[in-house]
């Protein structure tokens, strides 16, 4: 199973449109958003994804009521940071701020955002991953990620 990982979209709608194209083209089976969606219209744009979206709220997601309504409208599942998932035989934890991972070891894959920096940290049979900047304005410096849950291999899609 291959999952798409998106972080910190910050309502940058042109980039969100490109993210949809990239992830639909990659044929991922699930998309995980690690927070800082910011506004409901970002979720409206993400509704064009062909795979289900799950994710967590970030520190800039203050419009919770509008985000929750948009998520429900599109069949997305958004939760507070610390979401635990079981996908492809892996224990996955999704947080926004990587500091929330301190002291945790109960996962095979940890996904986070917040820093806007690419993070690929491997330990034995464990991966901590942040795809990095995807809401920036510098073409070629934005990324979303794909994680293959079979072997925790990471692929970066730059745009």
C-alpha cells in the first residue's frame, strides 16, 4: 500500500491543485495531511483527490468548525494531533508538531509537519517522515511524499 503525505498547505490553492494532480497521478491509496490546512476552501480543493484523506489539525487550523464541516461534506476524517492509524500492516502515528513524538516508540511510521522541512529519519524498522514545504511560493522547492508501507520506502514529488 502506498500513501501520499501532505503537510502545511496553508491555503495556498495553486499548490493544492498541483498536489491533487501529483497524488492522483501517483495512484496512492490513501492521503494523510499532517495539519495546517488553514481554511475550508483548501479541503474543497482536496476533494478532487481520488483516494480517501485522513489527517490532523495543526496550530494554524483555528477555523475548526468550518474545517470540520468541509471535512464531513467531502468524507474526510480529521482529528486532533496524535491520530493513530493501522494501514498496510503498519502502526502509524500522525502529529502536527514533531515534539509530540518525544518519548513515543509505539509506531512503525510517524508522520508530521509544522517545520516545513523535509525529514526522513530511519531507525530499525521505523521511519519518521515530514514531506517538507508544500505551500511555499518557490517553484521546485515544494514537495509532497509517498510512503510505501511494504518497506517504508519514501518517494518525493517536487513541484
